[in-house]
């Protein structure tokens, strides 16, 4: 009997592992998300970022005009069982909170999540060390993958209507993981988007630019947009109800 099973496995006619449900964390453990708390202070802003991200929501600014009625796109990313480990959602939520400090953007603006000072990985921001060999802050890439997935969907809608992308990227501005994840299947075809902070710098970082050509579209000239990412509990269809949500706001209807 053992010889028969061995022969079937050798011939590829039987795989005893196909019927085994992956254990929580089994998929996620392929990448340990090497993100570190560096030495860059929370308020240090890179040279290519002209405005302080914390000046985002003061009274009288455009941010106050971007009410829920201008929410153009909502993107959900529910957790799958095989990608779960303790601390992943905690760190993703902390990352989403940091990303959501992003200032109101206009055509031509360029952002690097770590380099522009939005993602700090500061211990006072709610990040934890999950244990089991995962690095401090592991799970942050979930919030970045959620942002990236939403931006890709926004680009598809925008290009269909106007023939150009809403967000543009250069080589090396975004990087996927080395392994595909079922949680990220709608984000970069499962590869998602990863970041790491080493020595206070993004290596890799997640960078993008709001397409400056948008100002050539008369109905969108001078448009302002806002990007937000948040952790959600009780998400339908998500393992343990854990999910991430990204939303796009604008003061003008784009699609």
C-alpha cells in the first residue's frame, strides 16, 4: 500500500497535501516583512515634500471640504485564514492610521510613505512585535497593499474615462512581495506592495505622484484629493472579521 501511494505521488497523480487546510500564518510566514523602527524622527520631512503632513486638517483648508459626499471609491481587503498571525491586523491598523495623516493632494504632488514622514513605525503609534520570528511592525504591508490596490482600481476607472492614469509611478517606486498572498489577490495580483524601514529610510518605500496632466482636463483643473486607510473589525467574509479599507475622496467628481 505504501509503495502504491509513493508511486502515485511520484507520478503526480496524488498529492496528500491538497486537502489540508493551511494553518493560520502559514502563507504569511513566507515573507517576514522586514520593517524596522529607524532613527528618522516623526516630523522629519524629505526634501521632495514641501508641506508638513501634520498641517493636513486645520480649519479653513481644503481638507474640511472633502466631506463623505465626495467619497469616490472604497476598496476592501479582507483577511484570509492562511495569512493570519497575531499582530498583523494591529500593525496594519497602525500603518493605516499613519498613512491617513497624508495631506490633501493636488496634481503634481509626489509622496513617499516613509520618505515623506507619514509612516514612522514609531512605537508610540501602536505597532507591536508579533513574535514567532516576525519582525517588529510586521503587518504594515497589509495597509500599504490596501492603499496600492485602491489606487490601482482608481487608475483603471480614471483611465477608462480620461485616457490617463490618476496616479503615476516610476521604476522602483513600488515593489511587490516575493510571494503571493490570498489576502492580496485584488492588489497587484496577489503580490501586494511591501515597504521596509532600515536605518531611518524606506528600503523599499512606496512612492507615487498625482498625475500633473490632470490639470489639462478643464473639469478637473485644481482638483484636490484625499487618501485614507483604516483597519476594520467585523468585516463580512474576513477571517476573524479582520480587514482593511482604503478610500478616495475628492472635491470634484472624477468618475
